[in-house]
C-alpha cells in the first residue's frame, strides 16, 4: 500500500513524464516480489510505463528499511526524482520527517497522558477518541467494520490454493465448518476465532479487500475477535465502533512512539501491535476500566516481544496467516487476565511500546522482513 501511495503522489509531481524508473531498497527489494510491490507500483503509475529495479545493496545506509526512489523522464531527459519511506500500514514519509497524509489529531502523546486526562474528566477512552477525531468519524468506523465483516465473509466462502507458488491451501472454510465430534465451548471458540482470522489473512494473501489493522500482514486479528464477540454476546455495531476507536488509539500510539513496520521492528511491531489493539478493543467492548484496558493492551504486546518477521519467499502466507489466528486467541486471553489482575501490574503500556521499539531496532536485519533468516531461510519447497 505504501509504495502504491508513493507512486500516486509522484505522478502528481511530474504529470508530464513519459516514463518512470523506480528503485526499491532494503526490505522492499528483498520481499517486493512476494508482497506484490512491483505490481502495486506499476498499477498506480499506469498508463506511464515503469522500470522497477530491486536493489539488494546499501541496507546500512538507509534511513528506513522500506525505501524507494522514483525518477521521472520526458523524452529521455530527467524531469526530477523523489525518495519515499514506506513506514508501515500504508503510511509514507519523505526523508526528513514529512508524511504524505499526516493525521495528528491527538493532543496527548502517551497512554499515561491520555489516561490521566480521561480519569480527570471521568470519560472513557472511546469518548476521548471521538472528541478528537471529530464529525464523521463514527460513520468512517462503521465503514471499517463493514469492510472487516466483508473480508471475513469472503474469506470463508473461498477455497483453493493461494497465489505465489508455495501451494498454500485456504483453510478458513474448513476451520469454520468442521465441528469437532466432541466439541467443548472452548474448542468452538478457538475454532471460530481462528477461522475468522484465517479468512481475513487469506483474503489479504489473495489481494482481496482488507483493513490494515495496523498493517496488511496483521489484518486478521482485530476483526476476528470482534466478530466472534459480537456473535456470542449480541453487541451492536455501535458497540463495535466504540471498541474500534480504542483499538485504533492503541495502534496510533505504537505508530507514533515506535513503529508498526515489520521491516523496521520485526513482526512484534505488526502482529504484536494487532494483538494489543484487539485486546484493548475487547476491553472497551466489555466496558472495562482504563487500567484494565491498559493492562490488556500491555500484556498482549509484551508477550510478542522479539517476534521476528521471516515471511517465506516474501509472501504474506507462512508463517503470517497462522500467526494472526494465534494472536487473536492471545488477545482474548489477555482480556481475561486484565479482568482479574490489572491492579497488580508493574509494566505500563508506554514502557512496553518503548521496549518493543528498542528490541526491534536490535534485531538482526535478516529477521526484519528480508526473508533472509528464520523460516524463510530454512523452509524448502518440496519442488525446489
């Protein structure tokens, strides 16, 4: 998504160009084929022809591991160029700090500050979000929820093999429909939640329409837990929107104070943040207190610390799809723990966000979405 948005922005800068050269660096170069980055860029530049170069060198010199440069030409002469940084979740930044579409509506910069304000005013976190986001935001979140539900529905309908060459079979429908012969309530919960997470993640892997939450690779966690809880407990769509507001706030805090980019901080930044968003959304859905919401978000991220990003062949399939399902169940577990233990916690959400960022920057580059380490290195396709 980020490279596609960058391409659209570049076209507006040089609309008279008759060709464009795009050079991908770092993680974008090493996983771009598997992620469909070249196709996304070409589609966004169309009908202007594009030469796309995957540059595997110069990682250490990059401001961000997802860096790409565009050069515009007219009759063989250079019109101009621009460098973009794809920082996660579709957000794009120009080197130096300027984002293409900055959205900075919150006056507080940490969970601690937000919590203190909400307690002083006796309002919920969702109230804080709606006050700052302004008119039309509830309607936007209704659209977000409808899109999430559509992704689940479509993912449960489709079967077959996902594209990309790994011969990964879609499993969502099987999980959803094959009830265990002696199924306990706990087993049913696990099966349904995981089927929803698989459904959305498989849609993403098949280029379907999903919601970044906070990224494409972690898109299945939040919708899976909210859809299950809505069906189980009869929550209204308005209740879900309130939960999404809080989940989004958690994601925004991570993106602002750390990163949601797997290329920058590993999968802890993607699935770890998604799990944290989902747990906080659930806690808001059940009208828990602010301290309980914080604890649910904190333990969800804390227990993903160090999680590497090692997509096999650069495809968002192995281990990414299963990882969404596991994180969805972990978010529900975090909700249960927060219900009982929030008064005994020692670690703040802000502290674990900072820890995640430092941990991610310390991870070896091969474990940060380059497909050079971990499962991506050791897994060998039977036909290869």
